[in-house]
């Protein structure tokens, strides 16, 4: 590398520096107003920006542009158009107008839209999101956009995310006004997503249909070694993996993505990358790009990056910790306990809004991370349970208890915590960060939502988080604005909130079975699977909430529900079909040939001498034959179950059938096959084992 990191950083991004350099002063100022304050953009400014953007992109070697958007598929979409424009003399010029920058019109009919297609026009349009910078990827100028139907219904993940950010901005500003912060003009939520992933050797990957079609192994016996030695977490990074990480970092930096931390994770072949946090919208775009680049760059190193939540049974799965906070345009973190009593009161109010929001909307938070892949993690003994609870740490919990009871804090008599009069004790980050089993943990100056799956867009969970907190802030602001005495109203509000919602606070071990019982006693929801969780989305109270906060309309929720439940069914259907394919075409034939070689050996040994010992061959042959029969029967049973599912009339029924029947039939096929893998000669086994996949890089 000849260039230094600061030189490389953002070199492929049309960022503020580049805009300032290339735009007339007035245009730049107008654009900044749009970016920072959400002011609408007029066409004159758009024309100036598009011209500057194009000139810059061409200098960078770009020939095409695209409206880059995030449909409901969970991956990003792009359709490239070149800048060329034919001239009368048969030549071309490179053009890019303000209109082309602001709006695109891709055909929306081939993206999942859960029924919006049927009732509305198929055409969709993409609209420039000036709050996320344009960038260059493979000679293409990518313009981050929102994707809507012609009737204005959101067809993507960005539109509702932006709406939810606006909702929380509005309500947080009201609260800040009450605390005298007139200087603050915007509040944005911030996110730093920690991305977990696996790397496997491409040559092994290519021999496994399950990895190719579904991103996870559907068969596979545990290798003799797993993660029990705990030697992988933070271990030395292998050269090939390090080379991958180095290249990835450079490519991310060029795109202005603050890749910061990299390390080995708990499972063999598992790793993590964390960026420095940014505003939620940008963090979401950047996380999508990070996942895309991880997969592309891995290939250059003969590796495949697995983003699935559970690529391997028996070792840890992958999540995406969503670190979340609120930040003002003046640089204040609203979840940072302050230096003065007044700041502390403000901190406590925001904290209470989050506590209340999480307690009242456990269902929405849970369903925002519900996918077929994540069902393997949540509730299993490695990821947070499917029950939502908040970890605050002992110190903060004690403070809240003291406030609730009006008693002394820290056991010290007479030292009452008076909101707005006392300074909170300084929390050491260490004391709040130790709990790793909580799904929603306060970590000193932010909350860490640990349930999201590794492959999902973080838009989903942040839309919910922003909306539910916005709604509580709105209720708080309503009360406080109307109160004759602000301070006593504030005290009462904080005290009441703690009293009514403390059941959601749990500082113990979330992996412990006793917690499940305890949570049930507290009346907390335990939505174990995706089909259990998703129907809560369309509940009347939730529809009302999203409508009130202008995040989703009723139609949008219904369509999204349909998309999500359909996606769940389709994913499991593909997995089941892949299992049948592998069992019928690979595993059963391989076992048959192996059995034949055993039988042949027995016969030839007996032919040499009738009394020749064949105990081993006979025993193994008997065992393989029994397991082969079991596997064959399981194939037929699974096949039947798939047919039964497909005969059902709607996706909700299908999803429930998957949960109640199909999944157990898949497990029943896997079991004898994995047992066979352990017995059959390794050279006869049709695909690479866990040992090779997990330790073969
Ligand atoms: P950990 O101990 O979990 O590694 P870190 O402090 O290193 O915790 O942070 C993890 C992630 O949280 C990083 O992506 C970091 O940028 C992000 N983060 C830190 N502060 C904030 C904040 N105020 N808002 C959102 N994310 C944050
Ligand atoms: Mg973390």
C-alpha cells in the first residue's frame, strides 16, 4: 500500500469535502441544509449537484450510475445506466441530470411487496436520500435511494427507517426543549453494528449443496474438536484470513466505512468486524455494503464468507450486535449519564423512555429479528434467549431502585437520589459490560441489542427501536409540557415509569433455565419461533402505533407481514428440498457403495476360508444397513411433509406447519445421516466434513 489510510479513506465517496470543493458556495450551503435539517431540495440545486457528482465520478473511472436501494429481499438492488448520451454527429457526451439524480423509475413488480403489487401499479420509483453519500463501486456511481410504489407506499427498508428517525427526532427535540436545549436542532439515532461471520475454504464450500443453496450445513457430524478449548476467541488470526481482513479494510475505508475492530470469534472459522458508529441510516447502508464486500473479497482469497446465523450445528452461530444511542447535532450523547444533576435528570428520562418502550413493545422488538435463520440462535444456548429483557448493571439498577423507593442509594443512609438535584455516580464501563447473555444491555452510554441475526439488514430492528422510543418520548413530552411544575412532574414520571416497567430489567444469566420460569412469572413474552412472533406485527395496537408515528401505513404493515412470513416458508422449503436432494443423490448412494464394499469383503474373506473372522465388517454392515433404512424412511416422511405443506392454502398456515411438523422431519432425516457420516469411510463420504470446513482454512 503506497497511500496512507487517511488518503485512502473516503476516496470513493462523494462526501462533504468533495462537495465543498466542487460546488458553488450557495449550492453547498443549500445541500447541507437538506442533509442536516431535512429541508427539501429544489431542482436547480439538484442539477448543480448531479453535474459535480458526475464530473467527480468520471475522474474516478466511473462509466455508469445507479440508484442503489434496499428492497424487502434484505439485499441491495441496483440497475446500471451509463452516463452516455448520443449527439447528432454520432458521438456521445457524458451527462447526468438533476432529475436523474433525484428520481428513478425501476419496475417494482419483481421485488417482494406482499400484495401492494396487486392493488397498486407495478411501477415504483427510487428517490435520492441526500443524507447518505453517493459512492463508487465497480465503475458505477451508486446513489443511495428510497424505493416506493407510485402511490407512495414504501417498498424498501430505507423509507420506513428514515421515517422512524424523523419520528424520534421530533419527540426528542420536544424533550430537549423542556430541558432548555434550544440550541439543538436535530437528534439522530446512532448505530454501531458488530458483524459476525464465518470463512470457509471455497473448494470445500463448492462441494456442499447445502452451503451453496441455503448458506448453512443441513448435515454434518460434529468434528472431534469444536469450540470447547476456547482457543479461537481473540486468537491469533491465520495469515490467509488476515490477508482477507486487510484487503477488506482498505476497500471499506475507500467507501468511507469506519472499519475499526477485527477479531476471531468464539467458534472455529468465525470472525467479527465492528465499525465506528454513525447515524442509523448511514450505518445501515454501510452494513449492507460491508456484507457485500465481505462476500466478494473472500472469493479473491479462495474463501467463502458465510453470513448465515447458524452455518454449523454444535458451535456458535452469528449475530449482529446493534449498539444504539441518540445523538444531538451539537454532539451530545443522550444516553450518556451527565456531569450535572440536571443533565442526569435528562439522562434518566431518556433511559426511562427506552425501558418503557422495550417493556411495552417486546413483541415488536422480538419480531424485528425473527427469521428462519435466527430461530436457530435465539433461545438456543449460545445467543440471548427469545425473551426480551434489559440489563442495566447493578449500579444503575440500584440507582433506579433508590429513586423508586425514595430510599438511600448504595446502602448509604440518608443519601437520597433526588432527580434534578443529585449527580449520578460515575458508572465504570466495566461494571455494565460484563453481562453477555442479555438481549438488550446498557453498556455505559448506549444500548446493545444483541438479538439481530448476522445476515439481516439492521434497518428492521432500528425501525422498531426508533418508533417505540419515539412513541414513549411523545407521551412523556405531552405530560411534561402540560405540567404546571416541571420538576415535580419529571420526578413523578421517572418514578412511575420505573415502578410500572421494572419487570423488564433482568441482570442475571439469560442462559439459565430458571430465567425462563421467572420471565413467565413476570409476564414477559417468550416468542420462540418466527411463526410465533410475526403475527404480532399486524395486531391492531401495533398498526395504530406505526400509523401514529408515520412510520408504516396499515397497508405497508400487512404487505410486509406477508413478505416476511412468505420468506420464512420459502427458506425452509428450499432447505427441505436440498436435504432430500443430498440424501437421495449423495448420502444414500454413498452408503450403499460402502455397504457393498463391506459385503464384498465379507464374501471374499469367507471364500478364502469359511472360518475367517469378519466380526468388524459384519457389525459395521449391520449398523449401516439399519441407519440406511432409517434414513430412507425419513426421506419419504420428509417428502410427504413437504407435499402436505405445499397443499395448504396460505403462507400463515404453511409457516405454522413448518414449525409444528416439517422442521422435526428435517431433524429426523439429519440424525441417521450424521450417524452414518461417523461410520462410513471418509473417502466414500460425498462431501467435506465439519472438520475440513471449520479447521481447513
Ligand atoms: P464492545 O465492548 O461491545 O466491543 P465498544 O465500545 O467497542 O463495545 O463498541 C461496540 C460498538 O458500539 C462499536 O461499533 C462502537 O462504535 C459502537 N458505539 C459506541 N458508542 C456508540 C454510540 N453512542 N451509539 C451507537 N454506537 C456506539
Ligand atoms: Mg458488543
